[in-house]
């Protein structure tokens, strides 16, 4: 067997206390392409191993101070894989067996026959080479598996998201329509009832005053008793509150239905050329009431070209981001709206100095119906709808947030969207 594999590293540490053995082995291995570091004691050999490492250790067993077996143990503690070949006389056979138990790679009987030595060394170097390859391979495999797992998890999240969006879309088409009708008449009837009741109450007050002023004690008494029995005084106040609560509830349902309807009727819009800056300006006039009490608004609108898009849908994205920004601010803060152009897109960011979001919240914001807001204030549909709209425009929506410091949403819309290029 000759040393022909040049890819293998062949650094060998040789330890023997006998000068003659050391020098003949070193010169023989040197001729066989090995790079040898030679030592006359285990301590120095171990120090060299710790400092520089090697691919194989060839050590005498019997040596003054630290013997070969102890050296083997110390090397094993540092590196499980470096092969250690021990050299021993017949008389030390027990020791050799012990050494093998302690994971010596091989042992050679002294006096050393060079052919045997080379076989053991080549075997050891081959083992070392293969274990390095294996480690490298395992590491690469692990990394590949990790990457694949992450990719699959991402795809899975995306699929679950699309499934949910599809379900909401389907649901919204039916439910929004079905609920809308009864909702309209419940809402309008409640308003009418509230108005009628207010008039009846005026009449009741007038009648009570008239009876009290009539000077007829029997009728006054009868009126008082009837009022007591029917608990009129209590419910006069209650009815007003109950009706107000009902109207408030109906308002909330209306908002949810409006959100759902957006899923169903988004496609009825038509694509046209529009400038994002104009869309921002017009949306701002609508949401100004939500913003003006909590935030100073900064506009940094850059020079940007018109793009082909569905303007009313983009308006909706802008509105959702602005309203969310306003909701995130507790007492007072700043909302900054920026636009700019980069190589392929028109970009917009909405940044607020509000409460920010935890990692957990960020992971869920595009889930339909996910909201951290109190009942009545949030429907959890704003961002999922915005996400869908931006995706359909071939764009991206990103978020950066820091709890306590604020949030920035960035929307990028492609300058040329292949689907919308011809109009639809
Ligand atoms: N600018 C923001 N700052 C902090 N949290 C936000 C911001 N925008 C969105 N969020 C979080 O994302 C959630 C989902 O938002 P959205 O889909 O618009 O639903 P909603 O506003 O009805 O709750 C919010 O409830 C809130 O927790
Ligand atoms: Mg919202």
C-alpha cells in the first residue's frame, strides 16, 4: 500500500523514548509522504497535539512518566476520532488489550516491521479521512434538512393562510349578503324606535305633569300606584340605554360585514393608472378624524410615477395602515407617511410612534380575525385584506416593529404588473 491519496492530510505524531526507534520510524514514514512530528515523551506529544492537532498518533506504550495508554486516554478526551496506534512488545500484550478497550485504533508488535507499520498507519489515516468526510457530510446534510424544514414550514404557513383567506372569501360572499339585508332593517327600525320612543316619553311626561296639576287627588294617587306597579320610572331610563346599546351593536356588525364584503366584491373594481400620492391624499381626508386627535401627521411624499392598479383597493390598504397606526398611539405621537421609487417598485411606508408589537403578535397579524383590540374596535380583517390586495398587485408588504417604540409597514407595488398591464 502506498501513500497516493493527496487529498488526505497525513500529519503524524510519533512518540517513543528510544532514539533508534524514533528515528527509523520517522524517516520511513517521511519517505511515505507523511509529515511527522516526533517526541521522546508523552507530555510534549500531548502539548503538540493540543496546539496543532494531527491525523494520527503513533506511540510507544512503555515510557517513563506518562505511558502510551494514558496518552491515549488524554487524546480521547480531546478528540474522539483521531486514531491512536500503539507499539508494544509481546510482554505487554495485556496492556495492548487494555488499550484496545480504551479505543486505541490498532497496535503493532515491537520490534516494528515496517510493512505492518505502514498498513496500520494507512488504515488509520484512511479512517481519519473518512470520519472527517462523514462529519462534513453530516453537517451539510443537517444544514440542508434545516433549510428544507424552514422552507416547508414557510410553505405550510402560507398554505394555511391562503386556505383561511379562501374560507373567509367564500364565507364573506354568502354571509355578508345574507346579513346585510336584515342588518339594514334592524338598524333602521332601531333608529325609528328610538325616535318614536323619545316622542312617547315626551307625551308621558306631559300627561304626568297634567294629572299632577289637575288637583284631583284620586287620579294622582292612582297614577302613582300604576307607575309603581308597572315600574315605569325604572324602565323609562333603561329603554334609552338599551336602544343605544342595540344601535352600537348593530354598528359593530356593520363594520364586520363591510370588511367581509371587501373580500367578496374586491374584483368588481377596475384597474386604472393612478398615483399613490394622490391615493394617500384622498384617503387621508377620510381617516383624518381618526388621526387628528392622537397624532401629528408627517407627509414625505416623493416623486413617483403612476402605476396601473385598483385604486379603491389601494385606498383601502392605505386606510387600514393609517387607522392601525392611529390606534397604536395612546395619547399623542407621530405618524409618518413616505413614498419613494426604487428600481422596480413604487413604495410607501406608514410609520407610527405607537405601542409596537411583540414577536408573537407580528407572526399573527395577517391571520383573518386576529386582533388585540377590544371588542368593537377591531375586527382583525384590516391587515389580511391589505395583504391579499397587495399580493394581487404583485407587491409585498413588510413590517418592522419594536415594542414601546412603534411600527413601520412598508408596501411595495411593482411599476409594471404583468396581469394588470392590459387592464382587466
Ligand atoms: N401600527 C400598528 N401598531 C401596533 N400593532 C398593530 C399595528 N397594526 C396592526 N397591529 C396589530 O395587528 C392586529 C391586526 O390588525 P388588523 O388586521 O388591522 O385588525 P384590527 O385593526 O381590526 O385589530 C391589531 O389588532 C394589532 O394588534
Ligand atoms: Mg385594523
